[in-house]
């Protein structure tokens, strides 16, 4: 395992109170990478990731920013907050949102897009998932799914889930630092039910985020232990015959439990809780956002195979 201390190319200073969210996109016309950060100060900042220079800032009125996602066209940024999803044009000089979606009585906590950008999905504190047709002239959600009894692991709370770009594997992290992987599909087809695959101790304390790289070769986890850890998905998929595999049964289903060492552990002496993380589109760079009001960019992963 490689532990990286303060090995960052750029630090992005932000003025916020608690959490920091981050997203990256590429401006192919100018050969630039744009980094967007937002948090509890009601402001979204856009940075030139290659230089660390802040390009512009826009106000996010009335609430903090809980989640952000960049549209597949790389032109729009969706920001989720209290009762609203606001869409901004990343390259426009107009700081007002292009579209304002609303409908949840509480906070929107998650937002994302279908791969072709035809519809948007959101999650909120009222235990509902909403699907929005972006081609529709109305700003109302077209489908709403309720979860009266959320599915979670006994005695723990699931903090985040993420599905890899190939649609074959799902990862989840909980408040005890565990990471779980599920097999959800193969060869472009979804399984009728996810299969429990692997459970391992990613962090010693509260885990916050887990995300796959766009090329599906890496998985990153972040935590309240002030670190981010990068795992090779090949290491998670291969279970050598000489590896000590512990099969534990929970709710009638088995977990494979094996000790795994991360490829890289990112830790900074001044870094605090790592709230968010994002890969560049080519999976070669990683940016983190933490409670010390900094977003850090500078981890380089050379091209590699599984």
C-alpha cells in the first residue's frame, strides 16, 4: 500500500462552514478541466483544475448544497438543496439557474442523470425517489417511488451507494467503516436481484462516500478518519485460493470477508473529514473535498489494465 501525505498539485480554498461537494468535467473546446465545489456557504465555485484558479462563483439561494452532478452534455450542473434542484450553465456568464425543479417537502440529498441525459433522478429525505423527464416542458417529476421500509444492513446505516459504469457492480459504505460490494449484472443485463459479493473493513470509523472510477478499475472510499483510500477492483473481484476467506451469514445470505489492502491511502496532516470525491473523466486524477474548507487535486493514476 502506498500512503500519500500532502502529495497534491493544487489546493482549492473555499469559504464554507461544514461540508464540501465536488464535481469535475472537461471543457474539450479549450482543453480544460472544470472543478465545481459547493457547500454550506450557499455558493458554487467553478475552478480551472489545471491551474487552481477560480473561474467564477454563483449563489445558491435559500439553502446549503447537498449534492451535485454534471449533465452528460458537460454543459449543465445540477445542484440539490432544500426542496429545490437548480440547474446551472457551467460556461455561461449568467449566474442565475437555467431551470429550477422543486417538489420535495424536505432536503434533496442525491441527484444524477441517465447516461444519455434524457432524464434525471433525485433522492430526498421524505424517503422518495423521483424521476424527471428533462425533455418535458413541465417541471414536475414524472415518476415517484416511495420507500416506507428502507433496505439497510442490521445495526448500521448505509451512508452511500455507487454503481460502476459497466453496470455490473454496486458498492456501499456504512457508519462503521465497512464497504460492501454486490454483483448486479453481467454482459449488459441486470440480475433480478443483487448478489452479495464482498464485505471488508475499509476504514476504522464512519465511512462517508464510495465511488468507482469511470473506467471501473478503481474504487475510492472516504471517511471521518480524515482519509481517502483507493482500491483496485481487480483485487476485490479475485479471491485467491490461499486467501483466508471468512463466510458469514446475515439474513440468510453469505458475505465473503477477506482482509484487503488499499492501493493508495490519501492522508493530509491538516485534512479533516473527507465528504466528497470525484474522478476525472479519464480516471487518471482524483479530487477530494473535506471539512478543512479545501478541495485537493493531484493524484495521478497512469493508464493501466485490470
